[in-house]
């Protein structure tokens, strides 16, 4: 049955700025504010438990990154972009992005979906290990790490500060096309709307992060089932090999959208194109196909960069889609 079509005016949209008073990583450096950093021990919980059928699932925050809103809404008219951000109670000069990794526990194995950024894109990443500890686990308890694509914010935590393998027992799964483009060659990143020095650091961070697992990485083609209950979905465009994920158990499903969208305010509620998409036309087609699936089949969604814990629903509207955050489960 098709999801109902709603008029945008009938939907009340909520947005969470989050961490706006912290030291925030920027694409060109850092923008500090007059408050303590988000790494304070008095901060809020960085884990969120729920279930997908028989699968135990936990969103583990790796912290936040961010940059100028224009980077994530490359084709937005400037005046409209500013108005949309103000209407959502978001800063107009900086967009904060969360890092929502997902731990699933199934068939006696613990699989981490996305490794997170570590410190590769600013000081407010790298919190996944503390959040693992908060639920009684450590890096050595992870059996597999599956990444959607090889951008630094998805692979940064694979390398320890001294160059070792951060998840010592884990098999690391990486899309083959991304490995070929970002690791086996010197990638042309001229398509990215950021300064050249940032592109150089970005490319180096990918290779450095993946270096500890180079000789044992498992390369996959999107469409493969990694383990029972975790299937990859073709979602190319953002990178050559990006995948999204479907977690499934019985009649229950969860769709992970990786970087199909950075923030629901600019890439879901508005159709604006993320600047870091390498092939914007292909990425747009992937976005529509997977968002349509989520809306039509009423599948819960986890957005990697959405306000923590990143869970919600996609609704079809007269102009595209609307993001509806899930109710918090206690």
C-alpha cells in the first residue's frame, strides 16, 4: 500500500540544533563558541537502545562534525537557505552533523555499522569508544565493522592514535568501488566544494584510517548480505561504491541511509543537493529511490548525520519528502 501524500503545510517539522554552544569542527578549521566543549563528562547519553525483531540494536554516537550550510545544500538559493535554517531554529553560518553509528547484535556476533570519524574531521569526534564502554563493551568485543563508504567520518576510528588496528578482532567490510577509487589511486576530489588544502587532508585521512586493515579488509559489492539480517543496498553517487543498509528480522526492518542526506532540514524537507556528492545526478536518483522505498513501505530510518539518535520516518509530500523523528523510547 502506498504511503499517503501529505501537504507540507500540514506537517509540523521539528529540528534540533544540538551542540551549537560547543567547539565545532569546520571544513576550513574550527569555530569556537563561548561555552564548554561537548566532551564534558556532564554531557548527555551517547547511546540509544532499541530492537529490530530479534536483533538488538544500539545507536552509538561518535560525536559531531560540521561546516558551512552551503556545503550540504549546494544548489539552494542563498536567501531561501538562510530562511529555512532560521525557521528550523538552526544557525545560519554553521551546520552541525551527528555521527550515528549502529551496533547490532545477532546470531552471537556484534557488528558495528560505520566506524565513525575519530579525530579526522575535528575534535568533537571519537566518542564511540566511551559510548561502547557505557554499555559494557570495548573495541575488542566487536566482530565486524561494515562501512557504507570510505569518507573519513565513516572510517576514521579504524586507526588508533599510534597507528594500530582500533577494533583488534573485527573483520572490516568496505565497498570495493570506494576502495579502488580512494585507496588504490590518488583520487580527484575537485568536485568537492571545499578548499584545496581540505581536499588534500581529506584524501590523506582516508588512506591513513584504512592503512591498519589494508591486508585483511573484506571488499563487498553493494547488494550483498554481509551477515544474516544485514543487507547492503546500491546507493552510488555520493561516492563510487556507497551502500545503504537494511537491518531485518522477521517482519521488522530498519533502513540506514548513510550519506544520502546530511541533515533532514536541507536534504529531506528540501530537495537540495549535498555538495560532497561526486555524481550529483546519480546520487539524486539513489536518494529518491531509497527514500521512496522507506516512505512507501513505511520502514523506520536511521540517518547517519541526523540529530541523535537519528531515528524516524520518511513521508511523501506534495513537494517531495518530510522527516518525522521517532518518539523517544524509554
